[in-house]
């Protein structure tokens, strides 16, 4: 598969290129947004990985330019600068298909790439979403969400989601606090479903837009099982 990496930081570009090429992908690197847009328009790529802080502009406008001519080309944004719920909303509004906060664990990056490059995998198949209140109590849950926790949809509501993270609840509550402050929190963590062995998921937490001045804060969680892709 052919991937375009738009990244001006040489160290970050080298590490990402090394990781992806070890897994059999061909990677072209563009150090500026202008060069990346030109390559995306003239080369048949399967995926674009896009840094948001570039020397000739920001990745939001680059994504819009790419999507204007290649609307079906998947774009994954990677950032440490715009690690906020508003930044994520802006990225998705520009047409991004994924929004990742640096540093991105290797298995997480590979999982995201697999989702876009494997025609048999879709976001709906892989991800689960759960909405909680500001304490982590579940108030809404998708079908994949309650299956991931091995609970019925009705049985999941009212339960505390952080309690399912075996031995990592301190970090999870820290991420909840960050999300309530308007940031996007992302982490790989061990989750323990009911009556099943624990496994690793990548989760993202962000605050939902408030509806009304007195609305209780709500958090949207996206969870995706991580399959190790370490070569032997």
C-alpha cells in the first residue's frame, strides 16, 4: 500500500516511515503542505498521514485542499499542538477520517492504517462509543460498546466505565479531567469486560458540546481493540 506522510519534523518522519515500511507499505514524505497537496493530486495514494503544524500553513487547509480533489482518499491527522475537542471537531469538519494525538503508540498507528487499507474493515465494525457523565457513569452506549464490555445495553447504563479498566483507573480519571477541560485524551489501556479476560483497547475521550447553560458535562468515549502487529 502507498502512503503519503506530510511531516516537516525529520525525526518524526523518519520514525513513522521506518515503522510503516517494516510492515510492507511504501511511504513518500512531503515536508510542506504545498508539496503534500501536489503529490496527493498527482499520485495514487491509499492513505495520507498529515501533521497539523507545517512550515507553510496548517494541516486543516491542507486536508481541505486534498479532499476537494480526492474526496475518497482517507486522511489521518496527527497533532500535539491542537489536542483539544475543538481541534478535533475542526479536523473532522475539514474532512479528516481520523484524529490522533501525539505521541501515537506504534500499535495504534498500525491499527488505524489497517482500518483504512483493509477493505473488509470499517469504523463501525472496529469501534465502540459510549457516552458518560463527568464521573464516568454510562448514560448511552452503542451496540459494539456493550458487546465490548460483555454487557447488555440496559445492563451497561448506570455503571461506572473506569471500573472496567484493570489497574489503570488512576490514569483514566486523569484523562477524564483533561477531557472536561476541553482536551482530547487518547491512551492504550487494558480493559476487563465482565466474565472475560482483559485485553488492550485504544480509547479517546472528548467533551460533548453543551446543550443549554446548565447542562451537565457529558463525555464521549471511543474504544477500539488493539491487535498487536509486532513482526517476528
